C-alpha cells in the first residue's frame, strides 16, 4: 500500500499505535518500511510538517481516545 491509500490507512489506525498501524496497512512487523513509505507519501501530497504517525491523529480521534463527549443534534432538523 502506498500514496494516499497508505495515508488514509495510517490515519485511521494511528490511535492504536505504530505497530498496529503498520500491521493494518500491510507492512506486518516492518516498521521501518512503513514509516519510510508513509513519510514519502506525505511529502508527495505536500504534508511537509509530517514527522511521525502522531501527526496524522485528528483532534476528534484524540478526544475519542481520551474519552471525550461528542455533542451533536439528534437529527439535521432537530437542534
């Protein structure tokens, strides 16, 4: 897996940790190859500030990880 497909996979697996993300993205135990290909993929799409997997974790993922509460309306018409 490479490119944006790799970034998407890594992003969804990032909260589970580096080893799990590498495995989920098809790299098994090859953490080095996973990190190298992920960094290259991020550079190709212009994410110059990418340093490690934690950079892909969104604020929403962090909130869910920490047990935050998501507040939303019951439906689009019911605020």
